[in-house]
C-alpha cells in the first residue's frame, strides 16, 4: 500500500525531530559528565573493531590517573615529564614488531593530541622504559619534539583520558622516516592491513 506524500513528509519530520531531541540529550549528557568550555568531537580509534586484544600495564598508572611526575614541564605545567614504563604480554604469534603510542582524544584541537609515537619496536621487546629499543623509531609528538610529552590539559577543563596503546604488527618495519607525524604513522598502520593485535590502558588527568 502506497503512503501519501503528506504522510511520508510527516514521518520524516517526526523522525528528524526525534533525532534532534536525541542528539541534544546526548550532548547534554556529555556536558554533564565532561564539563569544560570546549565543544566535543569524537575521534576515530584507527584500530579495526575485530582486532584481537592482548594485555598492557604500567606500574606508574595502576591507580588510573597520570601521576604528577608524568605531567609535562611546558604549556603551564611543571611536572617532571616522566614517561610511564609500559609492559605487555599475550600478543599474537604472528607479531613481528610493535608500535606504542599515547593519545589524548579530549584535547581541544578537533583532532586530539599525540603525546608519544614509537614504531618498529622489535617483536622480542615487551617493555618500553625510557630509552628507545635498538632498531625502533621514536617519532615526533604533536608539540614537534621527539619522544614522550606528558599531559598538560587546559586549566579548569574537564577530565582528559590518555590512551596508552600497544599495536602488534605482522611486519618488522613500517618503512616510515623518523620525521613522520603520529597521524601519518597511525594512518599507515590502519591502512596497511598489518595490525594483528592491540592492547590499551587509559589514565586520566585534570588541572
């Protein structure tokens, strides 16, 4: 049975209104749980949803919060910029290298903020503690410096979530120059089809 143009139009209007209300409710709910003075933009993970998971831990992040020593010593923060020790286990047998990153999806940039990106970590390595392993590449963070840059969320902003991620790859090298940005390195991993596993740990920070 065919519906009249008027009926279809009414249904479309009702659906649009419902979606608008749902969207407003979602935005209100987010604002209530993430109070800050900036808008919020979702950032895609870059990891396929079906990717096998393994385990990552950090002794400094056991409490679920970035310790004071881990904060940056720039941008108005006075931390020690101490990178967390990262340990992982249970990666797939097909792993031939790893990449380790630290990303803040809550940074008020519209694209998050990369605090660390290291790739071509040998498959025999299961700990990252300060020095870059032989053969690995420590790329620039989003501040343009090489290696780790600690959190320094805007003063008075909501809670920021810092995602520490280890990605297992089935190739020994991504073949990228050391000057590659974290976004380029992540895009290369996501588009290459070489991701065979991932592990994540999240800690929060707020000023």
